[in-house]
């Protein structure tokens, strides 16, 4: 009899559990202060509100809400999303929107609909691991473009595009996270967004803009940068948003907004994948939006996460040894740390866990996994007092590792 391995499709052979998951397990012991997962603060979830709304929805409309729904998504929720995007200067028609199982499904649909094996996808280096994973599952060739504090480096992007054009292998799309990037926390400047679209015109490039963290800005008024999609005159941008970080990830709701022909294809693909988003959960989100909960809740989230970011930045300044550098995010969940060259973040990891603190190593975030001395800290999940203590422990682990070196 054949082994399971021998029965696998070629595309499944490359699928493997990430190093992160293995390390994550190591850190799942009592007493560990974890800066590892990109988890929202569970205290902020609307469990009370949902406990009130769901029974009333079921009583009023249960027979419909427990039935299959539209593969495109609920029309009222689509309107809610249109209105929310309009506040960011994105004008869309309902036909240009698909409700999805989170932003993650949008990445899957983009790869499924646009990418053949060996096709190239460009993305920031480092980039979101969930995106790297899904693109690899479609056997794409991933080409990373380096970043600085204001996002992707446009000179490097142009160089890469010129080389790919010479090879007659222009990318299917560029995947970018312009707002409070995962993992670096970087915010792409408005000037870069404009210039990026000019470059996209020059190379006829599609852009997948992932805005999972866009509402979670801490400084200013949130208007100083607008989504790339808001500047898009040529229908080059597929925009994805998510309710995961502003309501809860467990409701699994996000959306894609893009050219209608593409959205139609996405809908067909999703219909045979997961059929439709849950009508009941969509109705819950509509009610939360209509009751004003979202407008009230998002500023509260900004405050919670801003205080945590500030606590982490203050603790880093106090406890990090010389030669360690970190980013200063203006929103989102993450701080990106660069260690002195001689320190390897995965060798440091067990020592940190011994001291009861955990992070995510940086290496798997790079498409070519070439860099070993970076790590990601998430400030979203632990309260401020734990953040200070966790960073103190991490500083201690680093100092000890540096002395031994
Ligand atoms: C940049 C980025 N995009 C997308 C996602 C996935 O979000 P969702 O829960 O909406 O699928 C995450 C989750 O952490 C993320 O960090």
C-alpha cells in the first residue's frame, strides 16, 4: 500500500508546519508572557453585545439566518463596508465587493484565480507568514522586496521589476501591507503610495493591498495616509479589509474590493470552497455597525493598543542591550527587533522561554528565510504591566546570550 506521502498531490508536498508553530508550542507553558501570536485583546471582544444581539436575531429572523446565504455576502453588510471604505476615500459599487472568511481567504482567492505554478508574486521582505504560506501552496515563486521605516523600497521594487521584465516573467501581483505592516509595524508614506501606483502603471502591475490593521492608528487623526486603493484610477488594486482586529477574529469575516470581473471569479471560487459566509454572523456585524458599536469601539481599541505600544517602547528603551534596534510603529500590533549580527533569534528563543517570555523569530517572515537576527514582538495581547516585565526578561536573556558569545 502506498504511504500517505506517496499519495499527495505535488502542491501538497511543500506544505509543512512552520517553525513558528513548533516554537509556539514550546512557549505554551504557564507563566510565559507571550509577545508571540498576533492576537487581539480578548477583553475587547463584544461578547456581552453578541450575547444580547444573537438571541434577538434568531427570534426575529432565525429561519432565514440559519439557512444557506448568498455566496457574495449579505447586501446590508456590503453597504456597511461601502460606507466604511468611503470614509477612507474608496468609492465602490456593490458588485465590486465580496464578503469573505477573513482577509486570509482573499489571499487564497487571489492566488487561486491569478497564479499558475511558477508564476511570480512580489511581496515585501519580510511579509505576513499567512500570505507566504498561501502563495506557496499555489506553487508561486516568491520574490521579496526590501523595506525601510516608510514601507517597501521603491528603488528596489523598480530594479526587481526591470529584471523580471527582461526575463519576461512580470509578477502576477504585488502583495503589500501598507498600514502597520505585519511583522515590521511600518506605515507606507502617502508619497510612496502615489509613486507605487505610477510604477504599477509603468509595469502593468496588479496590487493586492492588505489593510487588516488600517483602523488601528494611534497618532494623528488617521487621515494623513489613505489606502492605495483610494488613489487607484486604473482598477489596479484589490483591497482587502477584515473585521478580525476591530471586532474579533473568531467571527471570520473580511472582504475583497476590486474590479468586478475579478470579484465575480472570486465569488465562483468561494462558492465551491466554503459556499457562503455565515448569514447569522453577518447579521450580527450589521447590527453592531447599525447600533453605533463599531464607531464607539474602534477609538477604544486605539487607546488600549496605543498604551500597550507605549509600554513596550518604554520597556525596550530601558532593558534592551546595546546593539539592539527596533521599529516605532504608529499603529497595529507589532514591533520588529533587530539583534546584533552574532545573535540568532531562534537560538535565543529557548533561553527566553526559560525566563518565561516568548516572541516570534523573524526568519520565516522573509521569503528566502535568509536573515536570522530579527524577531517580532506583538504588544496587542498582554496588559501593560506584563509588557514591562516580559521585556525585562527578554533583555536579560539577550545580555546572557551576548556574554556567552
Ligand atoms: C497582515 C495580515 N493580513 C491578514 C491577516 C488575516 O486576517 P483575517 O483574520 O481577516 O483572515 C492577518 C492576521 O494576523 C494579518 O496580520
